[in-house]
C-alpha cells in the first residue's frame, strides 16, 4: 500500500480515468441499435439549441457518419484503455516497478500530441494538462532512477 501521497494521487487519478472510460463505454454501448441522430435532435431541442448552428451541426454530421460497428469498436478500445488505466492504478497503489514504467511511458507518449494540440489551441487548460502530464512523467522517471541507484552495487 502506498505511503507516498504523490504516488497515491497518481494511482487514484489513473483509476478515475479507467472508471470514466468504462462509464463512457457503457453509455455509448447503450446507443447501439438506436437512432442516435433522433436522440441528438431531441436533446438539442430540449436544451433549445439551434441544430443548424456550427457546433451542433458538426455533432450531427459526426453522428450521421457513425455506424453500429464503429460504436462497438470504440467501446472495445475504451475497455482496453480502461483495463490499462485500472491496471496501472493498481500497480502504482501497490508500488510496483512495472506500473511506474507503464506510467512513465504511457504518459510520455501523450506529450508530443499535447504539444501539437497546444500549438493549435493555446489555452490555459491545455497548458495545465501538458504541465501535469510532464510532471507525472518526470516524477516517475525520478522514482525509477532512485530505485536503480539504490539497487546498484557500490
């Protein structure tokens, strides 16, 4: 069990991301074999949003292109993502070295994507997301290096 508050926070955040992916996948799966476009129009009408305005039109165009096979594929990918995040959270909670490696590598993979997104959409939120991710990766790398130096023969 984790005594380190930073590691515990990261573990809990990974579990939260995994649970969110599971919840989203269940919601998406419930839409299979339903008229999603009719549901979207009903929701837009309920909230008095003009379906011809820019963002609702984009949403409706994406929904029109979405097929049941696509929904199932997205659900399977969400389940794989959830399994990865929940496994990582458990491993970090138990202070497993493999989980620290997983956190460092999986976090580092997103950095170039977040940087390119930040260049196109420079917002405070994107800066915060990038900063938190870089901090988590750096923290994991420091932990892994300390483990290695503690193990190294003198």
